[in-house]
């Protein structure tokens, strides 16, 4: 017994001594101030290092790096140090002794030093963490999620297990940092309903938490980008966090957030103006290629002419320093800016020639598209792109990559196709998405037209493959069972193949999946339906039903997307007045929250349907609002800027004509004159035919005018005037050719008098081509109906000649056409 007590006493003293020694070593580690001191201690105490010592050493090494600026960090030097390798070996041997927090911290710190994901230490740490996952605290779980993101692990069963834990513990998460990290980690493996719960939780925490930081909000926006859901209430809350922390809006953060917003198609004027000012102030601080390319790509597209020229001049001087990715970033920004600076285009083309072998298929597609838009003339570069693409096609088996490569081949200046390319397309058709099929179809159509023009022999195989491709498109649509996935496939589809071959089958599929239209996807669905130009009343009725039932969940600005298909396609759903009034009531209290350009688009859309809410009209035609709109338009792309200015003019015209009681002045005279000087295009064969026949019917060319401009600048194809006895009146000053524009008014003399004789009637004759009608019917679109309404207010009797009537078998002779015109002009006026 005494002997056993002695042995126990000695053992206890040894344990106490070891603990004290360990604590002393830990204190020594914590007192280190440089990497060399840490490595010196590790080298001298290898045998004594416990898992705690190893964890502390790795944490200290990363802490030293964090305290240095980006330029002074020496991560590779530390990683390659012999004692760092010692730490890695020791850590791998002691994984089972680490507690949960230490395990995750060790993985986190090792990854900071760019240790590869396939390294045995990293693999063992991840596997051990997976085994313990359910025992992790939420902070440890979120830190482990960061580690998975850095290893680009987004859709593995491990992410699914994390999602399961988050689902069970969502109510207990009260920290925006933890929530935002976990949201990103599981974004690729969760259902739509779980996405909705996460969004609601994020909204709640952003409203109630006191410690919402800049990076937390940025991660939440990244989550929305990952799930491809532009949920404006949450985006606006995140945007407020960004604007409330202007000191953190540095170039890197601005570049990241702008890219996220662009992907989500989220515009915020206050944010854009704030970053434009901040970037413009710092334009002289970007002296290195990394920061300058970020500045160029972010500021360039929204900058004014002077700043843009300065950026272009700097890019020309700095171009030789760009690496392959920086060159691509600058090229894409040039495309967005529609830059035509020949010196910069030549410099970038030279760099592309140098780096071309380093680009992936998707990047080659972007490069080719940008070069074509910028009208770059470099035959040698295009020839090299073609050789590369053909080479990639021989070995690539991924349909999305192949579709991008095929698109590159089809848009190159030397566009030709051979049997190898045709066979490659044929081989991947069964695995191709609708987007891929659309890209293949566009290429085949181009090649068929090119071959027919140049009398080559591939037009036959192209036509056969095009039919086969369409069959696969039908099959893919018929097998579709998830509306959200289908919308994702269709998001970027456009062009002749879609419009002519599969749009009807797409609408049939939508009708089959109609019950899956919910408040979360109704805006995207509505926006896509507009692209089809297809009038399908059951689908429109479903949109209206979902909107009415869930209007409180839809952001007020979303009412624009909801209303647009009804106004553009000129369709009134059941209880249409109630539907429109509910939508108007929903947004009326939030007019100040709308982006200026969106408010203009909303006002114009409602005007098409003859709705002019006083609050909306007064909000738009307000000096302060118009100044805010001008400021916003300066930051938008030229094409969107042009469209918004046009819609504002059209809304101004509609209010003046239909609601004179608002006393809104007509202030677009100069704008319309400028637009008039830009030309009006050419007339088609049918219009020329109608013009000649009008002269014969009325008794001579002096009785009809072509391409007439009315007050408020409506253009009409033909005008004639009938007296009270329905006899045509001649124009005395007949110096007009078919493409001229003439505005009538008191200065134009008729029969030697100003104005019209008593009882006379102006007749507007309009030829309506296929664009005036819905895709699948003879149903007139809203804008054309509004134009007729306005012309009638101006005093015209409007004769509309639909293309399907004029070109019908019934009107296949001159006599039939003449009778048709006489009937519509004389009998209905």
C-alpha cells in the first residue's frame, strides 16, 4: 500500500510539473512578437508541443500577417518555413486530441496560409470536423463553413448536413455574422421554402440587431446572388448598411458590391451616386494595375465624358502592365462603355493575342463578343481565336462550354463550319440545356445563311441538325417539372429559334406548371412572359391571382413587373379594375422609395392602360424628382438612359392629352425635335403600295401625305383630309416624299385657309406590322391601342390596316386592296 502511494505521489508531481511547463511554454508563445520567435520556440520544443501549443502557434502566425498591409504580407515565406511544416505534421498527429473550437481554428489558420485542399492535414481536419459536426457550437459551425467556402465546397453532402443543422437551429441564431456565413455555405443545397425562411430571418436580424457590420450585409447580398433572387426589401436593408458605413466603401468593396448588384439587376441611385463621387475623388490614387482595373470597370460605365476620357488615357499608358484577367476586365468595361478609342482597342488586342492561350471557353466567348462590338479589325487575332476554339472543341465534352465555343465560331468575321463542328453539336444535344440549344440554333442559322450566300455545301446538314435540335428542345420542355429550374434555363434565351420554334411549347409547359407560380417567382415569371410577346390568358390570370393574394409580400416596386404584361399585351384580367386599384394602392404610399427611372416606367405602363393615379403623376412631374432623375440617368448605361427619356416623353404626352385637368405642361418639344433629326428609317413594300393606291383612290398624290408628324410628335404613315361630304381635300404645298416628316398646324394652308373647313375630318392611315400584335393572335398590343386613342383625341379618324388582312388571300389583287382602302376610309369615317 505504501509503495502504491509513493508511485501515485511521484506521478502526480510529474503531471503538475508537466502542466506548469506547458503553461510556461504557452506563455512564451503568447509573448512572441515575430514569426521568427514563434518558429524558434517550435524548433526547440517539438517534443513538448501539445495540441494547444500548436493551435496557439498557428493563430499567432496568422495574427502577425493580419497586422501587416497587403504589400508587406509574406504568407508564402511562412508557409515554406521548415518549422511551419513541423507544425503541420504535429497538428495532423494530434487531431483526435483537439476540442471542437481548436479543431476548426486549426483548419481556418492552415487555410489562411494557402495550404492546398488536397493536403493530408486539411483532409483529416475536414473529415474529423464532419464526424463532430452536430456537436459544434454555432460560432464554430460558421467558422467551419468559411473553411468549406474557401475550398470551393458548395454542394457536397457536408453542406447538406450543415443545412440540416441550420434548419433545426434557425430560431436560435441571433448573430448576423453567423447567419450570413451559414447562408452562403448552404445556398447551393437548400429548397425554395428554406431560402424564404433564411431571407425572413435575415430581414428580422437586420431590423433588430445592434451590431450589423458591413461585411455581414455584403454576405447576405452574396447569398441572394447565389440563389438568383432579387428580393428588394432585403437588398434595400443591406444597401442602407453600406451607405451608413461610407468609410468601408473602399475600392475593393465597391467593386464587389457593384458586381453583385449588377448580377441581381438591382439599381439604387443613392448608392451609385455615392460610389461615383467616391471613385471620382480617388481617381488619381490608383497607380497599380490591380486597383486601376477595378476602378476602370466600376467607374467607367457610369462616368461623365471628361472622367471617362481620363480613364481611357490612363488605361492606354498602363496597358502593358495588365495580366490576362485584368485585360479581360478592361475589355468588358470597354464593351459596356462602347469605347471607340482606337489606341486602347489596339493595345488590348495586342495583349489578348499574347494571353489568348490562358483563357477558358466562357472567357473566349466574352472576348470575341466584345471585340466584335468594339469593331476591332485584327484578322490575325481572330484567326488565332478560331484555331484555339477548334482545338478546345476536339476535347471538350461539357455542353455549356461547347455552346460557348460554337457561339464564338459563329460570330467570328470568318464564319465557316465543317463536318467536325456539326458532329460535335450533334453529339452533345441530348445533354444540352435550353440555353445551350438556343446558342447552337443561332450558330446553325448564321452558318446556313452564310453558306447559301457563298454557295457552300453545309446548309443541308445545318438544316437537318436544326430540326433535330428543335425536337430535343420540345422534349426538354415536355419533361420539365420544376418551374424555377425552367425559368433559370430560359433566363437568357432570345432570338429567332426561340420565338419561331419553341415559344408555343414553352407556353404550354408554363400552363402545365402554372400551380408552381408563387409570390417568390411571380416577378421573374411575369418579366419572362413579356419577352415572349405571347398572349396566354390563363397564365395572366394566374399572375393576377397570385399577386392579389400575396400583394403584402411583394415589394411595392415589384408592382411594375406585375402590371407590365397586362398593359403591354392589352389584357384585362377578371375583376381588372379591382386588380389595378389594389396594385396602385400597394405602391402609392411608397413612391419615395422607388428608383426614379422605375417610377417613370411604372407611370408609362399605367398610362397605356388608361390609369393616371394623381399621387404618381404629381410625384413624377415635380421639379425635385426630375432633378433626381437627371442625376440618376447620368450613372446609367446609354441604352437605358435613352429608353427612360423616351418613356418620360411618352408619359408627358399621355398626361397632356388624356388628363389636361392635371395641368402638366408639355416640356418635350426640344427633345422631340432632336429625335426627329436622327431619322426615321425606311418604309416597307406594303406601305409604298398603300401610298400609291391612296393617290389613285383620292384622285392624285396631292390628296395624301406620307410620314406625317402630328402635334405631340406622333408619327403616322399617311394622312388625308375629307370634307363634310367625304370628298378629299388637296394639300397646296406638296413638296413631300415618302420618308419626309411634316408637322401640321396653323402654318399649313388648306385651300388657302388656316386650319380645316367646317365639317372636315383628318384621316390617319396606319399600316400595322406583326410587332403591333401579340405573338399568337390578332390581338392589338397596348401601345398601339394607346396611340389610336391619342390620335382620336387630336381629331383624327384612325384607319388601322393589319398586316394579316393586307397580305391575306382575300386581298390578293389590286382591286381587292382598292376596295378595302375605300371601305375603311370612306365608309367608316
